[in-house]
């Protein structure tokens, strides 16, 4: 598990800005505010003590300063006490998903279904169409930037093409091999072509390819248990948990005093330009260094 977390710390910063904040490596996409592309990775055994919670506050601020959702993604076995520490600091669990691995010995091949061809992109037009299909499959818009196209020239990308229409029906990527490990990711199938075995076929081809190129094992993190069942058909086995945690914008933490008929509330999670009075509140009247104050009428005073 430690080796996989080290792999993620090595590969996640590619094409992103990074900042070291205490026991965390914060990564920031240069192209997108998508939370799945902007997250921090803890060091092994990271567990902020009460004295180190300032560093966690700084981590939160680093994302807020960029108008991004503060998030972390990590494998629980590597930092077993971190989830509790983050929860106590106001972070909430987004999802808990399995970490799955596949070795050459456990691999099960899944050929492409009839009528489809698996191949690597042969041109930038192919790459743009592949990324557009993946974006839409994951709930984003079809637009693809030139930077995304350039990124698709890296690593091992695979597409599934409808032999009749020529449409790109599915695809995925296997990232670089580091210390004998590779991550399979971005497995996507366009809506009209789902439930035909394309996802399993793409996953199998990518997995077999990285095994043939020297990877001792490949790993992936399925979005949910149903998807995990499909990966098991290719030979992937559960080996741990991955958690995604984030801190939302509005979280009141301290009531400092009542004065002149108002209750003064301290909020350590919002910028002034994002803070809006809730129903019945008078105004936001001060903010400094992520410490925002707002006045709220106290009934009966």
C-alpha cells in the first residue's frame, strides 16, 4: 500500500502546480477547477496533532485562495489516523471506494465485443475525440483544450472504435510505470455503447499492456461497487480503501459573544467575498485571513 501511495505522490503532480504544506502535498490543476483534479496527498503516517492543525488550516486556505474546494485523496492504510483528524477539523467524507490491484498471474483477458476495434490514438483528432467522449461520460462538457490533447500524447491511451460508424465508443489510459507499478484510469464508455463489455475490454487491454511492459501490478480505484464488479472480471482484487474528503465553504465554529442585541459568530472557513448573511442576519462586517465575522440578531434582546 505504501508503494501505491508513493506512486500517486510521484505521478499526481504532473501538469499541476504543487505546494508542500506540512505533511501534505497539495496539487492544483492549471486547466480546471474540477475537484477530482485538485486535491492534496498526505505523507505516509500523516496525522496532524493539535499543534499541527495550523498546517491543516493553511492547506484549506491554499485551496480557497484559488477558489477551489479543499480536498484530500488517500489510502486509509497509509495514514490510518488521518480520517479522524480531518473529520475533527471540519472535513467530511465524500466517498469511500475500494483500491484494486491486478498482477500478471491474476489477469483475465476480455476481448473487444464484435463490431468494435481497440487501438491507440493515431492523431490529435483521435485524441481530441477520445478526451471529449471521456469528459462527457464523466459528466463534463465535450470541449477539449489543446493542453488536454497534448497530455493525451503521454502515457498509454486506448480507444474503442465502432467499426461501422467510426465513432469512439470508449477508452481509457494506463499511466507511466514507476517502480514496477502503473495506474489504469479514465475508463469510460459513451452512453449508447454501454453494457456491451467495452469497459472490461479496454481495462483488460491496458492492464495486459503494462504487464508486458514490466509492471509487477496495475491498480485502479472504481467509482462504486458496481464498477468494481466489472474490474474483478479482469482479475482485479480488492486490497484496501481509498477515501475522498473535502471541506465545504460554510462552517460556523465559534460563538464569541453577544453585544448590543447581536450574536457575533466567527467563521474560520470563508472569505468575505463568499460569505453571505443567512436569514435574519444583519451584515458581514469584518474579515481577515480567513476569519470572517457576521452579526446575527439575538431573539429577545
